[in-house]
C-alpha cells in the first residue's frame, strides 16, 4: 500500500492508494479499517465501482492489513512514524542492515538494533517499547471496530488496562464508560449488546445507575434525588423500574452507593462523594474550635501598623475582614473585583509574619497561585502541589494521618474549590491551624461537584466579611463598575467610541457577522489600538463549546486567521499547529500540568510522534495519542477561565447560547478582563443573562451538614468542662 489518502479515526473509513502486481499505476481502494500504515500489505474483498467524482475505485466490503513483505514496503512501514524513534532515515538504515528480518529483530533480539549507527540503548528501548505498544493498540482497535466502536480512544484504553484491555472489556464492557475519557455509556452499551449481555441484566442496570450519577457530577451535583435517578435511568436503559430499584439496592448493599435524607429528600450518592461531603462538614466544624494559632495580637494597633507597611488605609469592612482573619480559626472573605481583597490579604500576612506565625498561601489553579505570589510576595502553591499528589497511588501525600506543617492557611479563588479538593485540603490541615478562605461567591461555582464556598457561607456557622465598596484606584474602571452592575441585576453600559473607556458592547444579531467582528477585533483593532499581542494578550471567552459563536468554531476561525502557516497535524478531529495557543483539559500529574493551564505549541516531532508544549519556562511532551488532553485556546469557555485574568477579553453573547445565559456566567466573564472587555452579540442575550439567576441549582447537602455538625458541636461543648472543650 503506497499512501493513506484519508483515514477517519472515529469511523475507520479510509481511502488508500494501492500498488497491484501487473499494474503500472496504483489503484484507489475505499473501505473501513481500524488502523493502516503506508507500506503494509492489504487484503481487500469487494468489487469495482465508478464514483461520479473520483472515478474507478475498489470498494472493499472487508479490509485487512498484514505486515509488508517487500523491502520497499518494510522501509515505508517503518518510516511512517508509527514506531517512535524510527523516521525515514533510520528506517532506511535498519532495512539496509537487517533486511526482511528487521521485524523479528525488533521483537526477539532488540539489543542488536544497536549495531546500527546512531541507535544507542535509549533509542533501542524506545523502539522496542513503541513496537509492543503499537501491536497491543492495533489489537484493541480491531476489537473495538469489530464491535462498532470508534478506535480513536484505543491508546487511552491501552494506558488504563495494558495487555489486559480486551479481557477487562469482555468481563465488563461498562468499565470503558467509567474509566476512559471520550467513551460514553452509549458506546460501552453498544459493545455489551454485541457481546450478548441482556438489556435487562443486573450488570447493565447497575452501570446505568452509576452513569446517571457520574453525569450528575459533571453538572456539579454531589448527589441525585432518588425519584429523578430512577426516572433518568429508566429513560436511558428502557427497562422496567423494579430492575432499576434492584440495581440501586445492590449498589447500596455493596456500599458503592449511599442513601441519605439529611435535606428531607431522599438522595443517592456515589460513596466517595458522600464521604467527601460528610467528612468536609465534620472536619471543618472541628477545625473551627480552639485557640487562634498565634501569640496575642492587639488587632487595632496591628492593623494601623500594617496600613503603614502596605501604604493603604483600610476601609471599615476591610478592617473587619482583617480582624476576623486574625481572631477566628475559620473565616471567609468574599467580594467582587476592585473591593480590596488582595490588599487586606497582604495586611493579614504582614501582621502574622511579624508575629512569627507560619503562613501558607495556596489556590486551586496554577494561574491563581502565580497571581497570589505576585501580589503578596509570599510563595503560593496549587493545592495539589502543596498536598503533594502522588500519581502512582492517586492519593495525596499529606492527609489526616500526615498533616501539613504551618499555622495559618490562606486559600485564594476559593469559589473554584470543588467538594473532593476541599475535603482533601481541610483534612490535611493540622488541628491547631487557622483557615482563611478568600473568593468571590458570586462567580460561577467550581467545575467539579459541589458549591463549597457558597454552602459554607450559607450555613451561617462561620464569620463572613462581604466586601462591596469599590476603591478609588479601580473606581474609574468601567470593567469593575459594569461587573458590579451585572451582579446587582443591572444591564452593563457601553463606553462611547473614542471615550477612553475600557468596556464596550458591539451589537450584532447575526452570528456569522458577529464571528467576523470578533476576528477583526482580535487580529487588527485591539492590537493596533492597545499595543496588545493578538495571541498572548487577548482571550475570547465563549459561554459554550457548540454553535457558530461557540469556542470550537471560534478556535478554528481564529487559528486560521492568527496562525495559518507552519507545521501541523490532525488528531481527534482537531488541527494542531506550531505556535498555537493551547489549554490542558485535565489534570496530568505525571506531566505536572493541570486542567486550565495554557501554553504554546513549541515543536512537532514527527519521528518521535511527540508534540512539545511550552508552559511558562517548562517544556512538556505529549505523545500524538495523548493530544485529546489539550485543545486550541484562542477561544475558551467562561468556565475554563476561572482563576485567570487577561489583559483584553472579548465575549461573544448570543441567544444561541440560551442554555448557558445566566448572571454569574456574564459576571465571571467580565471580571476576567484587566484592561479591556468587549461584548459582541445580541442585546437581547445580554439582557437575558443579566435577568436569569440560579438557573442551575446544584444538588448538595453540605450546608445542611455544616448546620447539623454545628448544632451537635454546640451541644457537645455544653456538656464538657471549659478546660476540656478544645482538647
């Protein structure tokens, strides 16, 4: 086979140019195959057809590949890039040295590869490992395609299960939906049906129940009401309700599921989330009790001293917040942009460090931690890094049995804390420590399950300072003024052209024309007027992925406009190009890159099948099969922007975003911009977003648990002698 003209990883459809003995020119073969590499021999069964557009071609009903037998085919196969460490140059060297025995050499005598000039121990091992990996992945691909499933996720399946992938899937095909990103319940169910698992089987019903609960967590819920769980599972599975009820009972008996009625409604949890929620409430209330971990502080004098150090006079609400952070073991500081949260955190740190108190600063994301370091002058870490996540075990080094060392822990951007991360942090704090949560409760809640900051505040069990006053240094900013207006339910107001404003609204009802407007703004108008780099300094924030004004389409159009040339490749339906801005889509602890980190594609290494991305001063390598971990980031969703700030922000807002339009989304988007914010789209959509509030209430019982723990703690303390309460 001479050339792969086209191959779709999702469907397996391919167009091949194939040399046939006795013919001078190659012929076109179309068909379906899981994986195909230039140089391989193929066996095709089917018949000749004449396509109106492409002419005569062979349409294969059955298409299989086999390792090549000719020297030319072997060289082309090895040089195709399928095997890491072998490109066209080394393919020619290997075939010249070993001839047709090269495949046997790689499999059985790989040490002999070092006989070839330029191949040392490291490259030899890479070739051997890649050969074995490719063989396993091709086997998995063939199995998936035989069961009607896309082969694009075969690499993830191999990484998860190794050479036990096919036996694992045969035992329980629904493991794919639980364990493999990109494979949903419907795909796993399709394999199960082909394998003969009955539609009303207990295995299928249990998998359907867990699928509904997992889908619920992706929407931010910690649990699901029992009635809704049964209804949704019945709709998805199309089986009788008694079978579903039996599956729930089975899950409860095995403790994979937990039933709870603390809110007065019957809720069903995945067991790990129930443990997180109950554990967080219990631990947070316990942490609240006891003496503050510092020598005595004259708070009024300390605040006056800190004001001199930071060069600002604090407003009454700020002084109250500082006092709360120095007096209470758990305190919360919340407020929008420009209200001085950073200033008062600086004051708290100055006072505590003067008292020789050990202070640690952290945040949920790397971007937020970096900004906290810059503003406080104190090292700040991500929570994952502070707790020392261990990729091998999937656990944190620091936990309740090995607590962190330190006295006061300040957590910035705490609105981004989801339930599992909040619990991991709180249970790792030493019992004597104090905790200060700083964040904007009116922003979008965390991407993961829970509404942790809001629930803690709403429980009324902890001192909270709400900062509302906009200070002089930011009061002149239309960004800050409009953000607060939106948060109050008032429409934002556009600056007049040439007014020097930093906030504008450009009305455009037609989605296609709105896209063209955004392209002009990003590529020409904003860079020329504000001396901003179109890729580094400008961020487009879309409410959702889909649609003409969604992040996917805007990314494709912006890439085409801002970075049209250079080395590129396509994987998982996405084009990646050198110099592209990209975002990490999931936590990868081995690479030490995390969900939401933004970098730039530095180099595409075809011979080693790797793409190199620069994150700050670090260079991170991705196997071509891992590229579903990143995506172009010229445009991102508002949810993905949490914890970040950008010099210039462009926000498309249209009625086609109807499902996502709500006040906290628009408010969050506006607050991401430092120097310039431009809304582009429909005034009707803007009005709709301002008007709609709490559209998607999350199912969480943390507030109720905190209130119950507080009540229980109060009763318990009343029974104890005063000197025993905190011991």
